[in-house]
C-alpha cells in the first residue's frame, strides 16, 4: 500500500454483529487520483488495489475490523447538506466482502445503510428507498478483470429497497429497526447429499435434503437438528467442507460459490408440523458460513434463503406472517409482503451505530 494513504474517514455499523465499514466513494476515488498523480508508480490494476485496501481495512487486528466494506455514493452530492429527506435521494452502493470479493447483496449491510442514512438525516425511514448498484466501472475496474463467479456485479439491477426504518436514540444506545425488501428468489432446488462426507461430524447425522436457493446471491441451506449442538469451530469446519468439497463433488460448476446455511430445528422426527409452526418464534436457529467472509454472527440474505428452504421443504407454509431466526449475533425475521406489486421477502431487525473515525497507512503496516 502506498504511504500517502491517510485520513480516510469511515463509519462502522452492525446488524446483529454482522459488521460493516461505510466509506464515501468520492473519498476513495480522490485517494486513487492522489496516488496516480503523486506517485511514481500509479495504480495499474485497480481491482487488486481495491482488494488489498478492503482486506487491510477489514483486518480484525491490523485494520478497523469488519465483515465487509460498503462504498456509497449520493448521486446528488448536495443531498448531505440539504438534509431534506426529499424525493431526489438516490444512493448507489458497492458491497465488498472482507476477503476483497464482491457481494451481490447483503441484507445486514442494507439494514446498516438504512440507519446510516437516518443518522445523517437524508432518509426519514418513511418513504421506500430503492438502493442501486455502484458500477465497478466507477472504480476503473473493467468487466474483463472480474472473475466469472462475480460478473453479477456488472448487472444494473438494484440491490434492494429499504422500506421502513424506525430510529431510536436514548442515552444508552442508538439503533434502528430497519426493514429491507430483499426481492424474490430466482431459483430453488433440492440437492443430493453425499452421506459419507459428513461422517466425522457424528454418527447421528440426520439431514433433510439440502436446498440451493439463488437470491441475488447464492445460498446452500442444510437442515439438521445436529446443528443445534455445534460449536463455532464445527460450523466453520462444516461450512468450509460444504462450500468447497461438497459443492465440487455434488454440484460442480453448475452453481457459483455459495454461502452455506446451517439451520437447525427442534427434533423434526418427534414434532408434528403443527407443533413446529406454533413454536415458530423460537424454533429455528441458523448459522451461516459466508462466501468471502467465513463464519459471521448473522446473515440477512442467509435468513431469507433459510425461509425459502423451509417453505420449499414444506416445513412451514407460505402463509406464515413472520419467521424468526436466532443467529449467533441476534435475531432477525423474514416476512412475505407485497411490495411494488410483488410478494417479496422482507428482512427485519436492528442495526446499530458502532463508531466513526479516520484511518491512515500506519494502521495497515505489518
Ligand atoms: N458474503 C455474502 C454477502 C454478505 C451477506 C450478508 N452477511 C447478509 O447479511 O446478507 C456474499 O458474498 O454473498
């Protein structure tokens, strides 16, 4: 990293402990311009610079620490000073995972974005707000420089719609409940399971057929009561096994690298479906091993995929109003609601401001 890298202003927020650094895109592009004009070695591979920048900033000990970075851009830069909550508010974002890979969507980052916009008084939380994608072209990254698994980032379809936000500020805490319309699944199918690959996780491995759910981003959801007693280490081990080895064995290149959902239910064999539904509120616990970030404390799109998988496996009926998922970092819910004339999956939960600051190169030195 070049040494002129100084005084980068950021804000950090989290949704159920899935944490993100928010950076104004203009600031990043000014940094690039500065390096290119002042440095003898201008940036020739912007995609690698971006990756290294994100990895360093997200590093838990040498950087600020986060599961990813959200670059945001106000299409009308005056909006910040006008603070009018007006119709003109248009926000574009690019989400990058902590390993520098692009994320097609991220429910928790969108919840945090909602809070960030409410804190800076540009969104009142009452009007629906569509969030668009910030094109990689703006980072001088060309389509040909992006890997096959990440070409989605060149599509111009929007991320999601923030539909409602309620801001709470008291002396103790500053948070908001934000609802995000995550869209509708594009593809869902059952996948076979290679039983003997799971043998070292215990004799009583009792899995329902896993479900592949393609939202804007891909998820492979495994359902088993076994996950209820898993430690973080076991989630990481199983997540990695499924993400790489099982995927290669069972699905090959037919699907992209996926987030792995590990969903546990009360003992399926002993509970009638009615019981499962009536105990809905606390019935499902979920952990996700993400693409690009590993095990995270919570995953909003993972919870969305889990609800889709439960419906597809007929473990819950579509009519259930709201399904809650207990995740290591907190609780989120997914409901089915008609938004913009379409039944969409809506993610709800808290987002919280952590801190703001500025960072310079020295923080990144090894
Ligand atoms: N790692 C994911 C993107 C992040 C998902 C997120 N934590 C969420 O809340 O949805 C990917 O690359 O698909």
